[in-house]
């Protein structure tokens, strides 16, 4: 019988949670194995999520600017045409380079990379099938580890009546690889995935209709920001069907017939492709969780963990999309580091009150902390300050005047409760705000911090000054 390979830590999954955890564990002198079922490392984020979607968002924005906005800057380009194949090839190159970098990072830290489908075979054992479906012992490997970290991520939720066929009714993964621009793209779900991918294909020439059951898009956003984003995206050309239910869809030739219900009325919407983006579910299938005794949330299927990211089975930990909370890559990375530090006996934790959330439409949306609705629900006395980007010199120079900054602060202590930015470069501007929340800063701290001129960040400083006008008199 072959000797089992022994490790301090076996990690199942090589996404932003898994590979970051592996590097941190190696830094703490652990012997680490990282198991990945796909040929390329990086998980959903690098292969079919964050990275390829942002590559296409940037490429489509350049195309949109060249076609519709360069002329206002005095740049004459002539007729602009789209080479979708070249755009997709560039996206693939970006993905390939980054996944190669992950492999080099793990190898450089002496992490053993094992390709195959992993399944828990006990509290301290992982069985890896090199060839799924094979019953030959030579096609499997058993790894023994003192601790096991589950970081398998999530996959798109399939809705009854709207099952994915990979061609006409697609998930976000297929929507990143379409070989032609749909004349009409229907999207079920007004969350960040639907809005980002809708923006890509709108810029490239599609008519895009977003169907959302609720009365607001991006329901986790501050209400004022969500309403502002909807107005801007509608002005760009996105069509929104809010408070509308999709009861089913049928593929007929090269069309998708989508059944809609709104205000008691039924109708059919015809589109070339239908993207179903109603959320993601934890990827726990065939992991052997039930057999090993790992406890799951019976309602959502998430793996239940304590503050140390430890499951009820003491040697098994879980992070990222597998556990309750927002499914964001940067959360998974932070949790991966914290979990490994806990395994090593160090104090590892994640401050969930200081997590940035970003939607990469244009303009971008970025936020941290509480929304105004949440502040009201908790009956916290607060002051609010807003400032439009139209008042910022840099924004006017670039012709990017849409959007605003909104800061919420405690009315008595002036401590920042939440910051919400709808506008250009919001994804980068939010970092200052996350740091402010992490350090318990006040709006006065931001207001008195000198910001460069002219910059987009001046709008943040102006919003903080507006908060001060309120809070000075609030006490």
C-alpha cells in the first residue's frame, strides 16, 4: 500500500481564498498542499469571474469612448469597428497571465499543487481523484493533513424554468465568451453581475433589458445611490423592468421566449440570449461534507463556521463563498489569511464592518459601512453630507460629471458610519474610506486632510465638509 502524503494543511480550491491562504500558511512554515480540479489555478474569480469581466468592461468602455466620446475631445477617429474575437483573445491573455502568476506564486512558496477532484475522506484525509469517474486506485491519491481548509467557492444559481443550456440561456460564465454581439440580451436579475455584463454588451451594440423582481436594482446599495445608478444606466440605454417576475423561458430556434408577469399582466419578451444572474450558491456538492459530519445551514447550504472559520469538525475550516456573507473575492482572501493564522495559533480575524463593495459599471459604485436605510433601522442619530462630481474640476476636465459622494456620520461623535460613491474612479477612491472606517475616523478627519487638486477625491473631502456643517449643530 502506497504511503500517504502528510501535510500540515490541505486546501481544497485555488481561488482568491485558497491560494492566498496557501501562501500565508507557507510563510508560517507549514507544509501545504493546494488541490484544484480545474487545469488552471485561480478559481472562479480569475477564470470566469472578476478578472475576465473587468477585462471586457475595460475593453468595451474603450470601444464606447472611441465610438461616441473621443470627438468631444477633438479626436477624430473615422469609423470605429469592433473586432470581438480580438477583444476576447485579449481577455483570455489577461486571464492566462494572472493564472500563470498564481502558479508561480505557489511554487515559489513551495506549496504542492495537486490537480484533481477533492473529497473529504475523514477528519484529516482528502481523497483526490485525478480522473473523475475512474475506479482505479492509480487514478486517485489520498492526502493526510493536520488541518483542512475548504475554499471551493460558488457557482451560479439555476432557476426552475430557466435552466442553463450554455448557448441561448446562459450563466455569467458563458456571457463572458459569446462569439457574437446579441441583438437583444435579456438579463434576469438586477444585481452587480447582471449590471456589469449588461453594460459590456450594451456598449458593444446590444439592446439590453434587465428584469428584476424587486422595485430597485442592486438592492444591497444605499437607496439614493441605487436610484442614481438606475437613472444613469437608463440614460446610457439599459432598459429596466422592475417589479417584474420571470415565470419561464423557452428556446425557439435562435430566439428565447421569456414569460414575464408584472402588475397582474402577462407578456412574452423575445431576445437572442438570456442571461440568468440571480445569485450564486456555495459549491459543496460531492465534497463529502455530510459523511464527514460538517454542519451546513439547512436553508442556504452554506458551511457553518465559528469566529476562527472552524467548522464543527475541529480540523476542518471553511472560507469565502462557502460560508455565510457577501460572495466577494477580497473577503475570501482576508478570510483565508485569518483562518490560516488561527490554525497556526495566531489571532486572525476579519473586520466585516470595513469591507469595500464595488460595482464596475461606468460610472462605478463603491461603498463601505452602513447605508442610510440601515442607519435609520438601527435608530442611530446621524448626519449626512453629499457632493456631486459635477462640482469637481477634474471630473469636468474628463467630462465625467455624473454621480456623487455620500458620507454618513454619527451625529454626536462624528464617527464615519458609511461612505457611498457613485462616480468615476469610485473603485479606487473607496480605499481611503475603508481605511477611515477601519481606524474609526471622523468626517472631520477626512475634511481636514488635504486632498490633491484637481482630483476626483476632492469630492470626498467636500462631502465630509458638508457632514461637518450638520454635525456642528447636531449636538
